C-alpha cells in the first residue's frame, strides 16, 4: 500500500528515545502507521487509506481543526 502523498511534518519536542519507541510501537500495532527501514533509518508513514476506511472523515476533521487552531494562535506551522 502506498504512503499518503501528504508529507506534513509536525514539530517534535525533545523526548527520551524509549518514550518515542513506545509510542511508535503502539501506533504500529494499532495499524495507524507502517515502518520501513531505509539504510539505518526507520521511516514512519501514516496508513491514511486504512484509517479513512475505518473512520471516514476523521483525519480531515482533525487536520481542519488543527489548522483553525493554528490560525487562532498565530502559528504558521513552520518551525
């Protein structure tokens, strides 16, 4: 299954590696993301098609809400 064409990158605050590893494992086991290796790097991709099939409109609603909040807060999303 191909990755979503949207390549938005969210800002990530500093976290311990073990915390990040745990979160990605939970997301992977829940079927929300897929992970592939590129050399020594692990790449994460959102399984948008699968999530849209299970929860139609949810991701679009969340992204729209996040965009409206960013406008209210004056956050350009670039950082």
